């Protein structure tokens, strides 16, 4: 009967839209996670296995901010999130800066050593979190105006906090792109990563640029971690969950390309949500990993790497 | 003291044999000896890592895959023997009706032994050759190995009924009727393990002294040049990776015997990366160093986890950083410098 | 640009005295290619649209010593890269004694008899001079062969012989990282000699050498040219004049001129491109 099939169509359409939105939401989450890593790995060739723990740093900062607001500024709870994100960025940015200057820069040109050293750092950070915050999970209170969902039609419910994340990711990605491609500093940064000797010869302080790039990557991780408190709780092991996913996204997309990272996050997110619909969560994960490994086999430099003269 | 490198190495091997065959069994009681046995299992892997990473530059962060394979192979045999004629207990708890087909062969000791030594060979070789042919960089290889070990862990845990899931396989009692839980049994296993380990270290040393050993170094430092001398470097790398895989598998089997249990965590990234550090601490260019490193780090882990559990991760993390930053060639290098061994 | 010069040198070659490696029987396949050891047709390689080598045709005869010159960016190194298998051409063919090289991988090409010396000395710095030479022995290319390899008297003699040719006889036990720049270049040439390559590709063999070393290298190349084919890339025109019979000039990936040193130097096209020398 016409009415029933229209109803069915609307419901199916609704499901489709929500599926797409799930994919979109996951895409933005992966992108946000991978962005900081792409900057550091892609621009500088530094493998930071502690990237997940820096995200956790952002998350814990947010938790602390929320607790502070709860206790001292309960009236301003509605806006604590913005303060928290900003604070998370600042804390992780500073940490990244110091880390690069004091630690990372000794391992340039030794990528495998950087991998191991930063893995060691991640262990130390994890234990620090455990000792300071305890081994159990902590979560932040829900921001009132972000709970609930937007329901444009009866069958479509899009959670508000996820919409917020999508919007924020778009803003952040645009911001990063603008910084790198439209500012003087961005130009200098790209010059240094492409030709260090020349850049130094024309008077660019390559050390500072290095530190700032790394700090930027860490800051982005901080924002990601902060934002994730809205969709999950935080414990000392949270960083480990994120790190391999982030690497896979970056490596899959092609290390030297922001566009590659974006495209890769998109593809992986879509694959994951579709597969999860068809099989169990863990099997979906296995399938994705195998797929990525296979693609990497045929295009070892990622999907979007350009062929460079040796 | 001024010793030549070759003499130094002979001393080291002799010292190790003395330590493992003489000193430790005499000085330690059964509990401690068992612990030593556990860590010696890791040292098999460490030797493989010295060969593949130290000498050939191949960093694999997925040795847990092969270690786990050997461990689970041995565990399956032991479990079947312990549960016979019924199904293993965890299968019963998961309402598994029949022994999965891939368990069947492991009721035979011969098949189990053969699979521990032989199965890793084609798997490791084909995987490594296919990848190295493509000139994938070291970093990508490391990341792929992490991803694969993660994948396997997920698979393993997911199939709870057939693999024991997150709890792993445990509760062994005998090996071919021979009691392996009592002190005498454990001591016998210790001797077998040490025997195998010393054989492995000797073979590794011989390999490294041959022309092939120089080739490994050449491939590590200047792979392009080696190819332009007419060598198929992918074959060389795949070969040494396979050797290290077999060593890991044997280590895993020994671990199952010594520890009395195997769990998916042995396969995963955390263990795999820790194994690299064992080798790095001892000295990534020293076979004997790797064994000693495994023992040292292992003991520290036991001690700290028991008395100051909070500090273990700090210590491990610091160890990673220290080894990479200050002592890239590990304690063995320190020794060499102290004894002023001529390079 | 005819082949008269080439055929003459080929005729002379067959009466040549004993060369460094065991003297080469004339390869049956080379007669298929009219005495040419290397034949390049319409060779093109493009990197993201930029054509480093563009429709190049050229050939090298057996036992010829050819020098390739050209301004920077002319495609000389890329040409060598493609011959030895480091880079895959986009189109065209490179035939070595009848076998198409563009389909083979780099180590296979080496085993066929093509050796390459790189622009910056590419030797095993951690190994001694003798070990560097030893690694280049062609019979030991397999894994098992390497494991069970024994340094026999023959091997030792061969190494000593080559070491003498490359003027490093007294440096056999020195770590090659400690050699001077010029000596490293000679070592690399020595490695090619050990490999017994029939076609040797030398990329700027005298770059960074003193005038004395350049002279000695010129002598070295003339000695080893007996019984082997050489393709040399160089910029130093004095050096080129002292060793070359035939010169090929490349420009922007294409063949600009070919002939004797004089012919090429007086070619107006070359003068225009090179401006001087």
C-alpha cells in the first residue's frame, strides 16, 4: 500500500542518513586524532608513539577543568567546555614544545630509535596518569546544551555532541590548513621541512620551527583528547587505544599529505561503519587492518603519495 | 686488559654457558630457577632480534606472533594430554561440542615439535619476502608488524571457545607422561631449554662470523649498494627474519613449559615491543648480551612488580629511553669499553 | 655520427692483450646486435609530468669507452639509473646483448654483467678494503653460498690483483671509511672489477679528485677498458679528452650530438648549449 511503503522509505532513508552520519562522525574523530600525528610524522618524519598519551593529557586536562568549574564556578558550567578545549590545547602545546626541545630532537634521522624512545615515554606517561589520577576511568559531566539530539525528521536523530565534533573538526582542519598554507609562518615551516639547509641559509631559525611544528601537532592531539571526553571516559590506557588507529590512518593516506590524511580517515571511517553493520565490531577491525595492509603492499607510500625523483 | 674482539666473544659464550649450566642451577632453588627459565624463553626471541635488528636493521615489533604461535602449539599439546580423553575445560565451558579440526594434529608430540620448528618458516619467509621485495621502509615494516600482532590478538580473543580467549590456556600436568609440575620435572625442562639456547647462540655466532654475517651488516648500512653488487637483498632479509621467527617460536614453546600457561598478551604489541627492549638492553649487536639482557630485565620486572608495582612501567619506559639515547649498543658495549676490547 | 669509429675499436679490441679480468670470449648474442653491447631506443622517463629523459636513442659497442657529457639536468645520471635498474623507464627499450633490461630488477641486471659506480662513493665504510672487494665476488650471490663461503687462495689472489690495479694494494686491511675521497672512488671501481662486469657505468669518477689523482684514474680507466665496455659521465673536459674516443652529448633528456671530442666541441649546437669549454 502506498502509505506504508512511503513510511518504510522514510524510515530506511532515516537509517541511511544516520549511518552516513555515523560514518561522518567517525571520520571526524579519526581525522582529529590523526591530524596532529600527520603534522609531526608527515612534516618532520618523527614517529611519536606517545601521541595517544598526549591526547590523554588533553582529556585529563579537560577533566580537571570540569572539576574546577564544578566546584568553584558552577554557574559557568555551560561554557566550561570551551575553556577546557583551549586549556587542553595550551597545556599540550607547551608540553610538545618542551618535549621537542629536550628530547625528540636528539633522535632526528633515526626513526626506529624515535619509535622506541617515544614508546618508552608513553609508558612513563601512562604510569604517571595511573599514579596521579588512579587506574579507574574518569569522565566529565555532560554539557547541558550538548546532550540530546537534533531531530530534523521523525526518523533521524543526530546526537548534538557529535555534530559539535564535526563542526569543531572542520574548523580545526581549516585552521591548520590556513596556518600551513596561508601564513608566513606556515611557509617557513614547509620550507624547513622540505629543505633544511637552504632554509637555514636564508635565516630561518630551523630549531624554533621544528619545536613549533611539534608543539602544534601536540596541541592538536590535546584538542582531540579534550573533545573525546564528550564521547567516552578516560583512563590511563586510553592513549594506547588511539595510537595505532591514528598511525594507520596517517600511513594509509600518505604521510606527506594533509589531503591524504583527510581522505584516508574518510575511507577508513566509512569502511568501518559499513562493516560494523555487517559483522561484529572486532571482526570489522580485523578486516580493516588487513585491508590497509594489503593496500599498503601495493602502494607502500600510502594512497596519496606522489612519485618523487629518488 | 686488551683482548681482541674474537677472544672477547669466546669468553662471553663460555661465561654464559658457565652461568646457565653451572652457576645458576647450583645457586638457585626451584622457584628462582623456574623464573630464570621463563626469562630464558624470552632470550630466544632476543637472540633473533639481535640477528634481524642489530645486524640487519629489520625492526619487527610483532615477534609476539611467532612467540605466541610456539607457545600455543606447545600449550595445545599439553592441554590435550592433560584433559584426555575429554575436551579441554575451557571448551566445555564455552559449549564447544567437538575438538576443532586444527587442534587434532596437536595430540601428537612429533607433529607439535615439527610445527613449532617448521610452520614459522614458510609463513615468515613469504610474508617478509613479499614485503621486502617492495622496498617498504623500516618504519612501515615495524608498523605493519604491530598491526598484524594486534589483529591476531583480536582474532584470538574473539574465538574464546577454540583458543581459550583472554584467559588463554593453562592447567598442564604432564609431557608425554613425564610430570612437569614437580621440581624434578621443571629442572629437566630447564636443562633442555638451556641446551637448546646454547645451541642457538652458537649457531647464531657461527652465522654472524661467516660471509653471510658481513652481508647482513652491508644490507643494514647500504642496501642499495648490496643490490648493485648483484645480491637479492629481499632474500637475505627474508632469510634472517625467518631465522628470528623460528627462534621466537621455540622460545614460545619453552615459555609454555616453564610458565604453565599461555595467554593472548604474549602475542600482542606490548610483549613484542618489550622483547625488543630485552635485546636492546643487553646489546643489539651481541648474542650473549641479548640473553643476559633478557635475564636482567626479566628479574627487574619480577622484583619491581612484586615490591613496587607502580614503578615497573616507569622503569621500563626509562629503560627504553636510556637504551636508545645513551647506550645504543647496550650493556655489551659498556663491557667492551670497560675491558677495552679492540674493535 | 657514424659507426666507423666504433667498428675500428671493436676490431682492435679482439687483438687486445690480456685484460684485468679473464679475457672475455666474444658473446654470441653480441653478434645479434651487430657488436653492440647496449642498444637504447626511444627511452623516456617522466616524473609527474617532467621528462627527465625524452625519446633517447643511443648505442654502445662492445669494448667501447664512451663518455657522456651534458649540462646539469640533461638526464645523464637518470640514464644510468635506468640502465642499471634503479629507475624504471616510462617507455622505450634498453637492450643489453639482446636482453631487455627494463623488465629486470636491479640485482638481476648486475648479474647479467652490468656494473654501476655512483656519483658519491658508495662503499661499505665499516668493512675493510679487502672485505669490500670480497663482497663483490659474483659467485656468492645466494644465501647458502654466502654462509658456507670460504676464502680460498684463489679468492685471495684475485683480491690482491684487483687491489693492485686500483692502487690500493697497501691498504687491504684498512677500514674503507678511512680512505681518501679519491681512493674511495678507486675502491668502488675495484668492486666493479671484482664483479667482472662487461658493461661498467661510471658516474663522475674523478669528481673531487686532485689533478694527480685524475691522471691516475685516466690511466686506470684506459687499462680496464681492455675487454670491457665503459660508459663514463664526466664534466672535466681535460679528463674527457684524455680518455674518450667517442662522446655523446645530452641536453634536456635528448641526444644533442655525438662524435669524437673535437667534432662535438665544434658542433654549433653544443656550443650554444654549453657556452664555452
